C-alpha cells in the first residue's frame, strides 16, 4: 500500500488521531511508530502475551462473536438515557446530531424479547412455573404494616444487588427504551472538551484507589516535572496490591477501548503503550469470565428467546461454540490471585472493589452525549457482569445440568451487555493489528 493511500485510510477510519496530535500531512512520526511497536510481548500480572491474544482474537474468536452480536437477541438493549447525574448539577446535553440515540418503536422489537418469555421446552415451562410459584410464596405478606412491607422490599432489593458491580437501570421504568445497537453504533460524535474530561477525571481520581498526592500522567511533555510525575505514578502503581492495580488497569483498558472507537485525540498522551497493554489486560479478564460462565448457558432450560425458534436454537449453538472457544484459550488470567490474603481483609477489599466499580457505573449517567452514554453504560455493565461471574465461581460450579439455577442468575440485560462489551474490546484488539499493518506498509 502506498503511503498516500494508507494515510487516507487512517483518516477515513478516524484512527490516526489516537496517537499524538496529528500532523495534517506526511507519514506517521517516529514516535507514533515506536508507540505501537512497544505494544508487544508479556503483559504484567499475567502469563500471557500480546501476540497470543492477537492471533486468538483476530482469526478465531472475532468473526464468530461478530456474527452473534448481529442477531436479534444481542442487538436490542433496554436503557434509560434520561436518568439525572447523581454527582453534580449539570443538565446540559450534547446538541450535536451524532450524539443522538434513536430508540426502537415497540413493534420493531421481537415479541419474545418484549414479553420476556422463555417457554420453549417442557423443562423451560416447568422452570417458569417454579419461578411464578416462588414469586407468589415470596410476596410481601399483606397483613404486615406498610412500614414493614417497605423494609422487606428494601431488604429484597439489597439482596438482589449484593453481588452486583453496576447500578443497573430499572427496565420497567417508562423512561427505559429499547435501542438497536446496530443502528446506533459507537463512534466519534464530536463530544469532547471539559465535559468529557470531567467524566474520566472523576472516574480516575475518585474511584481508582489513588491518593490525591499521586498525579496521573495526563500530558506527554518532556520536561523534568512531567517525567517525575510519570515516575511517581508508576512507582505507586507497582507498589499497591494486585487487586487495586488490576482495578486501575481495567479502567484504563476500558478507556483505551472506548477511545479507539471514538477516535479521541489525546488517547495516548502520557501513557501510550501502557494504556494499550491495559486494553489487552481487560480482554483477558472478560475472556476469563466467558470461559467460567459456560455451565450457566449450557443448561437446556436456557434459551436465547426472540420468538424465532429455529434461529434462536442456531444462535444458542453459536453462543456455546464461542464459550467453548473462550475456554480453550491456552493462557487464561488466573483470578485466584485476587483477594487471596487474610479473609477479613480480603472481604473488605472485595467490597471496596465492588462499590468503586458501582460508582463508576453511576457516573455514566453524567455523560452529556446520549450515544456515548448508551455505550458507556453498556460497557460498564458488561465489565461489571464479567466481575460478577469471576467472583461467583463457587456458585457457578454448583449449577445443576438441568433444572433451575437458584444460586447464580444473569438477566437478559446482563447477558446482552456482557457479550457486546466484550465485542467492543475484541474489535479494538483487531483494529490495533490493522493499524500496525498500515504503519508497516507505509514504511
């Protein structure tokens, strides 16, 4: 490929702006090439390397996953984009046309998804009847006082959220609407500047276990003060426990993945290859969750119900193929290194971990661009669901081969978010290889 045509391709996909402030003409700079050349080899806190992930994702998993995400079950996501920001008073919204999200008219959403029915097989029908019976028996006793009834409902909601890493939308709310993700793709919308910076600054500064006196390297300056700040930050990061370091790397990897799709201008300033390697770390975490949750989806009672029986069966087979492929990955992340110390301290740290991430999911309701808010909420819920899976391993191991799974459950919202969020990361990894190939051809 000639240098001129390669550069046109970069601009067409909006990807060149991911590096450093881009010169309008001319081939990529030495710094840009060096940045991507450093995204290689071993990943910290893992037994894996970049090249193994690239080969596995780009040639085995990505094509199958992409096909799954285009199916009806996974393309429709119910979301409330009208929730107010819970942290600061800011009712301003992005007025740019590309920031808008077009919800689906109710008659365009498959009947099976809107009805929530799963009655395909006799076993599934029996499960539905058991669930209805459980609801009836578990209903709040009408003889209780109003105050006691409200307390019981609060306890029930607390129990439901005790294993959750996200502040999930109330999908029964009249403000919650179905969105076709294929018609509202994640892409650059023009939403940037102080408002966008405020979102990520709040996430990093208030939710990543970082003390105020340790500053993140926000700029790529070459002065002594900038070098000193980077040295101090990464020295601190290496000194914290593996759980807190992993939390930061998950957030950083999520930031990298989102910005690859949004073509943010200063994605790599300050952190460059480190942030891209954190994307691979995030990939390993979510891939591990997919490999662990296989027993939940293998049960005959579980169906990807949309109303089209033959297509739903076909998509379930594809789903299981993807999960078995995920399980076959040779260098999985070992989550057993998490929370492995003193049981009391480990439990406390795990709860802090959960609450910090739940707080991040709330911040997504402060994003002024509705399309960015949609994909931010979906990807944080997807990562939160992956963490829920990893921290529920003992419950998943007890899931019976047939019959209901009482100890561990995933809602349709969680399932759609889990696979679409991983689809975003998988796409990011593939885009990085495409970009490296373009740079090679332009030399």
